[in-house]
């Protein structure tokens, strides 16, 4: 059975500003790529954190059936949130330890729901450090953002 990986990234031009998300989904059999799929999208007015979350959400929501998958992100916000902070947030009614509402709560809830169907391992990689799959996810995120960027001189 092939091993599944999702390499995810978000990008923003200004924060907030136009943004995009990208996903490289890859099924591996040992060192051989069995299948690849690329996803991307964007929004006109958003934040980098929202795009990072949407990349992970779309990766998991795109899977047709419950799967075992490794999600690789360069976002400490996403990895730390989904593997740690989220448990306290849920226990506290989606409030932080300071009793403030969790930022991007609707996306965290959507991510929580999306990962519930799967057996997910989360990995963090350093962004913009030459990791080929992370670089491709970044390219996809920038492509997702492109339609929302204002043309120079417009």
C-alpha cells in the first residue's frame, strides 16, 4: 500500500492582503512516486496563517476515503496548533488560555473535522530552505494567489 504525503504551504502579499494556498499530494511506494496531485486556491483579502490552514484543510478534505497520511508544513502555527493548542481550545470552548476567542476558529474547527476521518502525522520543515516538495507547495500557493494580486499601475 503506498504511503501518502501532503506538502502544504500558504502565501500572502501583505498580511493581510491577497493570499494563496498550495498542496502537493504524493503517494509513494518506497522511493517511487506512484501518483501525484496538485491543488491550489486563494483569496483577495486574507492572512498568511489563514492560507497555511486552508492548505492543510484542502489536503485532507481532498482525500476520497479515510487514509493514513503525513502532512508536511512549514507553518509552526499549523503544526503546533493541531498537535497541541487545539486540545486546550476545545476544552475551553474555543478560547485561548487567556480566555480570548481563538483566531481563525472556523478554520481550526474545519481542520479538526477534516483530520478526524484520517490517521494524520504532522511534520514541520523549514520553509524556503531548498526542500523540493515544500518549494513546489510554495509555487502552488503563489499561483493560487496570482489572480487576486492587483496589477502594478492599476
